């Protein structure tokens, strides 16, 4: 089917174009895009068509198939990044407790933020660890990954508009952020010590190899599974659980439930799970 130019569309965009976008996104990133997202796809990819001087979506899809380097901008445009500092605060209270437990055991804490977005989650983890352990936390490392290279660039800089910090207590803002001046007025940056605690990586969760070490104490995978279909969710959860210590914790999003996967995980707190098999590799 050829693209049809709608009167409110700058570029030709047919129902078949939308289905082709959905298929490619699922194949490349495992994201199952709802049929209601047709207008969202248009608005987000229109910027790529303008950049490439293309006139319709069928031409863009042909370009995508012929230029592998376009896959990353395609994925970046269509992934959704909703995040905030200390989102679901109870998770960070649980993380602080976990940090103190591993400290008593005399071993380093090993953590993975698997959908780090623009960095608010892993930096919140770093703040929670520093509050729990003091400067002993500065030697710890958090692996933080995302499929979107654009948000990872933002995360590495650790610079945020002050309104993004409005939900934080004044003491936290004063202790862990540096306020910008002059041309940087209205911005704040995570202090260098905490930026050094986080290692950002580009990881596609569909990849056969993640390069993530095993025996993790905690995996934050929050509000990610909702973008995958049930078979993909099951495969990813199984792989992640294998990376956890037997007493490790899996932190899920508030809208996610894994009661149907009780052979893999068991609920131990609100949206916090442990491996169901205590004999899992340590």
C-alpha cells in the first residue's frame, strides 16, 4: 500500500506504514507498540524525515532498511522515557536496607539499573547508598543501561533543570547537586563523587549477551516490562533472575506484577521480588 498524504500531515503516512513501523520496532527492541499509537509514531518520526529530506514514511522505511546506522535514531525516537528522582520512594528505602546488610556481610554491593533513561533512577540509587553508608558508598559501582543513546548522553552529564528537583528535600538538593550560575542558571548537576559511582552503557535487552556480571544484589527494571508482550516479558525475567544472588532483589514498576511467574520470583515487598529458587547461582 502506498503512503497517503492526509491534509493534516506534512508527510505521506498510511496504515501500512504504521504497521511496518510497529513490526520493525518489535523486531529490533522487543517493544510491542499499541495500535492506538499511530499519531505518536507520526509526530516522533516526522523529525527524522525532515532531517533526511524525505517526503513520506514509505521512503523512510526503505531508507531504514538500507542504512543500518538509522536504526538507533529510529529506536531513540520511539522509546518512551518517563522518570523522576526517587520515583516509588519505598524502593530506595529497601535499597538502603540492602546496602547496610551487604556492608555487615563485608562484601560490595552489585547493582544494575536496566532502564536508566536520563539518569534520575541510578543517581537516586547512588544518593540512597551514600545516605545509608556514608563515604563508604563512593567505592561502589552501579551499572546503568538503556537502549536509547540520546537519554544516556543526558544521563552521563548529570545536568537537570531545577524543576526536575522540586520533589526532593532541600537537604538532598543542597548535599548532592551543584547549582549552575551565569549561563547555567536554572540548572543543577549531580556532584562528581556520585557521577563516578554510575557506569552508563547502551544495552538492548533483546541482545543475546548483556555483558552484565552475575551475583547481582539488585536489579531495577521498573516500568519496562509493560512495553513487551508476555513471551518477551517471561524470557527477560528469567534471564534477569539468573543474574541475581539467591537473596538478591528485583525491583519492578508500580503497574507491573509477576504473580504469574511464581516459579521465577516471589513477592517480598511492594513490587519487590526475590528469586523463587534459593538454589540459584551465587
